[in-house]
């Protein structure tokens, strides 16, 4: 049976053409058969086809995508002090992880997955060292990609880590809608030859250009990441390894790869990112917490680089909510129209869930309502990114995402 819902605003989601603007229908409606979208259009037109709609005083929108988080670090919420840059944060993080209670990991992941759902998230790009996040993600109905992250600063250590990771993947229970892709952690934590090899496989995710110390490491072989790498058993860095972290890896990246953070970018880095076609995943609240730094949003937009939003883990972010993350981006970039920001939260393709983030007939991308609570929304996009609190604008599920099944 078809159910017709109408609202003052219906947002169609990610624009069909890259670079296009997302569409907002005033007095729009969505016809649903179960969770599947049957039709989207002006309320008057759809009422003529499907009968009288149920009217909601809300902004209707497709479910959201969190393209970068680490669910398995949820138990470290509030446990890692920040503000002194990434190398210092990593030291604090390692200390906090070692001191944490292993019994808290699983329940915190269940709470984290529930928080994703409460925030209107249907698909994720989750980073995991253990793959233990797959079960709570799948149980919460989340689709997307689990990036199976490996470390190893020397060839031997990386080979051992990759072997263990392969065995772990072979024994992991597959979850409908979640694919698993092996990924390196970052340039400074991976053996150089192994890094390029890892990036030569399936489209992976990489923490990239998160902190100026990364540039210092690849250009001079020194700095705080050289010290960190020595403690990880890696050989010393070499001066002149590359012009920049982006220059080092860009030839191995292409459409489908995720370059996460990209805070420290010069003009040549922007050009290299643009040329390779990788998607930049921005996590501004984490960057602020760790380094008091911010991604160069207006330069990334002007360069036409594909973008997505992520929250990073609860160890460096107040929540796993994409709308709150977009709200932070809007607050830091008030001149950027909210209409240009929302597509970052609808980039299902970035995490292997291409139907999430757009209301298209015949698909079940997940449908949300953001109640107006008596407010007028002249700009529905702006309304969505001005919700207060760690979860941002409150949303309710009207239809759930039905994940596409990955082989
Ligand atoms: Zn991360």
C-alpha cells in the first residue's frame, strides 16, 4: 500500500550531476511503499495520483552518511586531551587506549551505533583494526564500508600486520550491506613500499595531510613523526621522500579513494587531489579538538574536489552526527551557503552505498523528518545545519534504508 507524506520542504538529496546544486521542493511530498520511494514531487501533483497525504510540519530529507569514524574507539569518549597537534594527540591516545577497560569496548560500540541511528545515519565509512565494529553496525542497520586498517612502519612489521589482518577477514562474519576494504592508516605509520602497495588495491581510505608535521616528515625525514615512527620500529625517515604527503600518494589514488582530513594543503596539493579524483572527507570538529586547525573548505570547493563529511571517533569528536559536523563547518565558513554543505552529508557513493543520500524512485535510501518545532524555514538547508547540541538538528526516521547487498 502506498503511503503519501507531505511537508513544507522536501529535499531530494545529493545532486544527480556533480557540481550541481541540491533541489528543495517547497510543499513537496514523498510516496512510499514500505521503505521504498515510489515518487517524489510537488504535494498537489502527488495527491492527485495517490490521494490525500499525511502532512508533517518538518523538513523531509534523505538519510545521511558519516564517511569517517572509528566505532571501536567509542569507549575513549572524553579520554584524550587535545589542542597540541596530532603527534602529541597520538601519544595521549595510545596511553588512553592502553589504560582503558577492554570490557567497555563492546558496549560503547553498541551505544555509538545507536547514536549514528539517532543522528539519521544510514551509511558509514568506519575504520577498524579488529573488525569488531561490523556486528554492532550491522545490528543497527548501517551499511557502507569497514576499512580494515593496518599499521607497520617497517617492511617486516607491515607484512606481519597484513597477514594477521587477512586471517581476521577470513574469519569475520559477513554483514549485509557492509563491505570490507584493507587500508593503510597514514603515510607516517606505514612502510613506504607497503604504503604504495596497499593503495594499489581496492579503493581504500587514508588519513592524509592532517597536520603540518606530516609534511615536515616527508620533506625532511625529521620532526615529531620521525620520533613516533622510530618508536614503532620503523627505519629513519629520509629527506626528500616527497614534496608533500599528498604528492607522495596522489598518483596511487583515484575516484573511490578517501583522503581523510586534508587540513594542510598548498595549491599544488589541491591540484594533485583534484587531478586524481579522490574524495576528501572533512572532520572539522576533530581537527579543532586535536590541533585547533580547520580544513580549507572554500579552497576545496573552488577546486571542485569531491567532498564528504565524517566525524572521526568519539575520542576526538563530541558526537557521530553528520548534521552537527556540517553545523561546525557552516559556523566556521558563514559565507558558504548551507545548500553547498548538505551534499557532503549525502555522499553514499564515497562509502560504497551509492543509493544512500538521494530520494530516487525505486530505491530505499532512508527518509528522515527534521521537525520544524514551530520555526519557519525559509532556507531548509540552513535550518538543518543550525541545530544545537552534539547531534545537531533532531531527526526522526520515516523510512529505513534497505542496504544493497555486497558479495
Ligand atoms: Zn580517523
